[in-house]
C-alpha cells in the first residue's frame, strides 16, 4: 500500500495522469497530484505484474480503476499512473481507467486537508504468467525490479541437479516466480538443463536474464543459446543485401533479428517463397517482465507480429534444413537420449520441429515402450 497525505494546493484536474509524490509541498500547477509525502514499500510494488485494480482512499471516500504495471518501472518514492501507454521509468502503470480528473469532488475536497491520510492500494486482477529468472552460478543479482523478484521468488531451481527435464512442467505450474541457476555460463548448459528450459517455455513461462538480448529470446522460444546467428536490425532495405537474404533463407542455426513490425512481411518474403511453412517465433505481446515467444509460420509471422502492437519486435527464425546437408533428427534424438534426456521430454522439446512422441520412440528403436516416461 502507498501512503501519503493531503495538501491545500491539490486540485486533481489532470485528465491523463494520477500521481503520488514524495515531495511534501506542491503548487496548483501539479494538477495530477492526489497525495504528497509518499511512503511506500519498494518490494510490494516491485513484485506486481500485469493488470491491477487500484483504489485511492481518503477520509472514507474512495475511487477504483484498473491499470497495467509497467515492467520497466524503476521503483522509487514517487509514482505515476497514466491513461496512455507511455511507460518511462517513472510510470508505475499505464492504460489506467482512472486518473485525477475522474475522482469524485468530495474525495478531492478531502485531499486538500493536510491532516487527511491518503492511500493507494493495488491488487493483481489475474495471476501473471510464470516467470523464470535465469542466471549463472556466482553471477551477481540484477538491480531493480529483477533483483526484487529474485529475492522474493516462490522457488529456487538449480539446473545442475536436474535429472528429469519433464519435471519443469509441474514446477512451472505451481510457482509464479522461479529463481533458476545454471552451474556454468548461459551457453554451457547441459542437455538436461536445456531440456528443462525448453519444457518450461512450452509450459508458458516467461524468461528474464540479467541482460536482455538474443539469449533471453532464444530461451523463451525453447531453443539453446548456441549456435545462433544474430543479424541485429533488419528492414526492407537491408534485407536486399545478398548476405542477409542468404542468411534468412539458408542459415543452419536459429537466426535472431529485430524487424519493424510493418516490414516483417517484406523481410520474410524470400523465406516464404522458398518455405512458407518455415517456423518463426514471435513475442507474445504481453506487457510483462521478461520475454515469452510463440511459434508460427513464416507466411503468418507478419500478422502475428502486428498483433503484438510494438513498433519493432525481435523474432527467431528456425534453422533451415539444407537439401545437401540434411539434419538427421533421429540421430539427434538418440544422442540426446544417450545424454539422459527422457523420450517424453524429447517429444515436448522438439515439437516445434515436427517430432511427436511416436516419432521419438521409433527413432530410439526396439525396447523403448511408448508407455515410458
């Protein structure tokens, strides 16, 4: 709960924002302020995610609205709620249905008394998606909101001790925030750890690393962080360069690129012409901490990206299978099984590549019953 008090200069006439300020004195120009001398619990605010219901209360009067928590909010003494989708670090929440000008005038009158206690309470409207906070052993905790989430995680998981990757599904289902540690660096994960992360991604988990980037996107897509081809920003002009076009059509590793949303079709048109069914992972578009990706096909990626609503998005293009260098998926299944990954986990982790459980057991040969785990 956020606590403050009233002030004689409070007018609450701003139609776009509502603000609690740590300052103890304001002027009439601060038309969005509804409470001064703010006191708050950084952990309480930092752990909020998704859509919230908030209530402003003073002297028996109250007003309630909804807003979406800004995942980039830098928790500090003052806070702002906005009707728009503008989300700078000082904005606690955006897309608010209630701003200062919406407050009942009896409530506003109470806010002008310095002796009146003013509170802002916030409650999540729905349970947020499971969130995996991932770092290497010995790596320092991140600052800000990620650090708060890590210290207050529901469960800690050491991937160095993972023996059954399929257990990730149950773990993700019972925990809102998971603090997950890899025994080595992020690109040295064992097959069992990679399988666990892939199952977690398929179970709907979001991923947040200390430094967001291609690695976070790949884990969220259920893929290992290496090998990978990172093309940076690609638009309708740069895609015409031969080396970029060739990479998009035939890269034998997953390809990560950032594309203007309205140009995804133009960027992927060469891929679509060659293999319209080529798999592409796109962001889920939810304003939340971390990254979540969903798989579609190259010919549908443009419409999927536009639904995200961002000006630019980072997508992952699945590795191409060259005609003269086919990837032997059966051999891949046998190799991973030999490293201790169960058939069930293999079928879940490799589903984006068209392998179901029957295909996995066929690849493993006689002696591996489809009734196994």
